[in-house]
C-alpha cells in the first residue's frame, strides 16, 4: 500500500512525454578498478535543492509490486555534483553522467557512462544503472530522496550518505563509525595490494586446504556431515572453499608484507599478522597521498590500532614462532 501511495504521488508531478532516446552507454572497462569513465558534458545549471547532495540506495519499487533491496546500500550510491555532473556506484561498477533540474520536483539524467565489471550473483548493478535514463521527477520526504521513472513506473528510494571519513586511492569512504571506516580502508588497501602483486589463491591450494580440514575433522570424530542432505552438504562445501580462499589470500598478503617490511608480529584469530609491516605500508600510502583520513578523531582511532602495544599479543622477538611464522602455507598445515 505504501508503495502504491508513493507511486500515485509521484505520478502527479511526473513530467509528460515519450520514452527518452538516450540509452545507457558503457565503456569496455573490465574491472571495478578501471579508469573512471568519461562523462557527458556537464549541464550548465543545477537545481540548488539537490546540488551537492549524496545518497545511497534503499530500494527500487515497481508498479507490479516487485521491490529490489540491495544487500548493502553503500554499494549503490548517487552523488549530484553542483557542476551538473553525477557520479554513481553500482556494486562493483562505477558510472558518471550529467543531471538537470529545471524546477523543483523535476529531474533528468543524461547518458550514463559506466564500467562493465561482472558483479557477484544477485547484484543490482545493471538494473540500478538502467533506471537513470527514465527518471523524470523527484520528491524529498523525511530526509529521503524518491526518484520517479517514466517507462515502468518505478520509484527509487535513497537515504543520505554519511559524511566522507577517508579517501583511499581516490575512492571516498563515507561513514560515521570509526570501526566501519577502518574495515573499509583495510579492505580497499589490501584488495589493491593483492591485485597489484598477484596474490591470488590457486584452486589446487584451496582443494588441499579443504581436504586437510576434512581429514582433521574425521580424525577428531566430527561426523555431523553424515546426516546432511545433499543441498546442505553442498552449502558446507561452498563455505569451506570460501574460508580456504580467505585464509590463503590473507596469508599470502601477510607473508608478502612481512618480507618487504619486517617488524613485529601479533597473534590473531585467523593467523599471524605483521602489525609493523601494516603500519609502514599504510604510512607510505598516506605520505604518497593515496590514503587520507579526513575526520581527525577517526584518524586517531585508526592509527591507535597500529601504535598502542597494549592492544596486542606479540610474538616473542627471536622466538621459534617468529622464525617459522610464514614457513608453512595454510594449505599444507594439518588442522
């Protein structure tokens, strides 16, 4: 009922006209890290009410009562720049175009240039980007932005993006939570480090990891899997391979950084972590301008993790543990 009421309200202010001739344009970029696509010429004027605002997607509601909800709103964003350009994030893709608003309540987008990475199953990337060519009006209500489209009568609901807390490799990290910011920075930094250094788990390594895990469980008499259905057993197998992928990738990153920077190592739940190597690498990125934490209070919290020794359990310097810390890869360890 709520969706229908909103749709009817938006229909009252929807601009009349035929379906637009402009269609979604894409580049040949192959990954989410592709060079940002070129945009259409900026619009000469922008409606002050929306200029400079930034949003993240809550849902796409259609007239047939179908509603698409993103798994993470932060993966689907819209920034309406004062110069008439618009930036979109669509899961693993990025888009750029132009926007115009001739009067309050009216809104149109020009062609959107976007990368074409293959996002994970269930992604709304293509559907989200395809909506903008049909947008003709908007409503601001209770702090949310509602865009209305022509062709399929869809309503796209957004909530405001949090303020920019940091920038990593030119990408904004928007959050008001220090822990969330740290997780986002670490993910972006080490995803890029792994990609640049070819630190990718091999299928044979994951196979060996899973086999050792299963063997270890069998030796301990853990046979709960015997009672699983075929579907449940398949889900368990998938989770184990995902765990193997994460553990092996993390080990390769840590080993590479430790070999490059050395320093002290701390014990962590998922394996040893070269804390000092992390700090030195992050400081290098900061000095090079590739990492910038905008919020001073969050910056203090972020760096405290790497400088406050009381937070960690360190391996004894010169100990056997330290000497052998990265000697055995996780796919060769007996669990």
